[in-house]
């Protein structure tokens, strides 16, 4: 039976449950997969979701220096292939627009990928249009295979338009996970009909439906439990959240739990210390999905203050919001990217402007004081997300596309 090679930057990753969910869902639909990762995992845990995936994993050398003999063998093999000249011309064109070692590194990974690709692989599908796509594209041309992509957020909004156009026009087809992304990519592509909107959605089997009496905590005595799940990176806006928490009235009793690792963790903890907030904050670091569910089930309000990073990076449609909503947890977030495609302000949650700690503090204070409103918004959100954002329709579409190319 033939397989699809699914290319990812790293595997497994705690922050990419949507990719693991997709791979597992495709396997359950009879699609055989080879996972190809540009680097090995570095997270301290894995999700139970990863344990259910059967696919073999091929790790490419993250850097040429990691295994120069392996890279050299692959390059010698590539030079003997009838596809070499055409594939090499793609690299030369890319280097003319963006000279540097990064493209050469992706070429090396692409050579190893193509050289070691099992014969039963009939198609290449890459997650993300930036670095994984570069390696996958070179490998596809070297091996003579067709390829497709799933585009998400950072890969779209931090890549130059010329690079996106080149890849979009070269791919057989692609999908992306938000209306905002779809419109942008269609506007760059010569054949926009090859790009489709496919929401990741959720497999709700692992997420309990709302049950039991609602919390009546209102910040007057017992603390209202606030929670957020996300990497400590600029686009998540946790600096704005800390500023907003410091602006809350002194008579409000609350406690905040953050789940997630990230490069800014130490900086955020220092900021919390400086704002005299540390006694009310629990930093749990990276945790598996089971712990995320537990944290949400004991919380009163989920907060994700996403914003545009200076690099242009931004969230797409964060899975953590869908996960929290599916359990009936009221969500407060911002009007960034596709978040308004999920949350309607005042009906299925609350939205404020991004990068506005004052507005965020106002919404936080209102929701902390109003357990009935949190309950109303949480229940409406659970009903909406479970009826409109299930993963099955998107997985069915992808499975059929892969069947059409011989998987």
C-alpha cells in the first residue's frame, strides 16, 4: 500500500496538536503516512494523541554539520538523477532572491529526503509554507513526486510574497485553516482555485461536555480562576495580559495559571515580579494535553490576548480556544486574524482590541464579577464550536484528496 510523506518542522510537538490530530484522523481513514521531520523533538512531554499514531518517522539532519557524511551521500546521489538540473535550478532561483545558508541547508535536507524516501511513498504533503516547504519542494522535484501543502499562520505572515507565490504556483494544491489566510493566499496565486479553506476543527472525543453546576465565584471572596494555554512568545500577548492584571481593582480576588513553554518565559516571570503579581500566578510550563484539559476544567475564564508580533507573525485559529470552548469555558481573546471567525463578541465569548491592556483589564474585571455571564457565554460557545468546528469534514476532504493521488 502506498504512503503519503507528511513533512513537519519537528515531531512530536506539544504546541502542534492540530497536526497530530490530522495525522491520526487520516490514519483512521485508511491513509498510510510517513512523517518526515526537519528536527527531533525537544518538548519534555508528548500528548496521548501522539501515542496513538502508527506512522514511521524519518528525521532529516537539522544542520549539515549534524551528519555531513549522510548529506554528502545524498548530494552525490542527487547529482546522478535525471531530475537534478531542473531541481537545482529552483535552488539557484531562490538563492538569487534570498542568498544565504538557510536555503542551502534546505537543499541539503531535500537531497537527504529524496535519497532516503521509501519507494512506497507516492506523494509529499508539507505543513507550513516556510522552511519545511522549501525542503519538501526540493525533494519533490528531485524524486519526481507531486506535492501539496497545509498553510497555517507564521509561515504565511512572515514569508516574503515572492516566496509564497513561487511555492503556491508550484504546488499541485493546498489548504489553509482560516478565511483570512485563504483570501491572502488566493490573492498571491495564479490559480487561486487550487487553495481551499479547511478548518482544523477538533475531534471532541477527548473533551468533556459542559456538566455540573456553574461556578459562582465572583472575585469577592474565593479567587476566580483564570487560565491560558500558549507558548510564551510575542504574538500571544502575555505581556499585555500581565499589564492588564496589574490594572485590576485591588478588591478583586483572582488567580492566574499559565500552561506552556517558550522563549519569553523568564522575561514574563520577571515582569510579573516587577508588577507584584507573582503571588497570584502559577507558571506550569509545557504540559501534555491531559493536563491542559484538567486546567481548563477547574478554571472560570480562559484568556488569550493574541496580537501581531513585530515580525508580522500572528495566530491563525488557536486550537486552545476551541478546546476551552468545547468544555463550556468562557473565553476572552482579541480581534486578531481568524479569532473573530470563532468568537462572536457578546454571544460566544468576549473580544477586545489587540495590544490594549486597558481594554483587556476592563473585560477581565467585568467577567470576573459576572459568573452568570461567564456561564451563558461558555455554554453558547460549547454549542457553537461543537456544531461548526468538528474536525471530521476537513479530514474527510483531505483523505479524499490523498486517495485521488494514489494514497
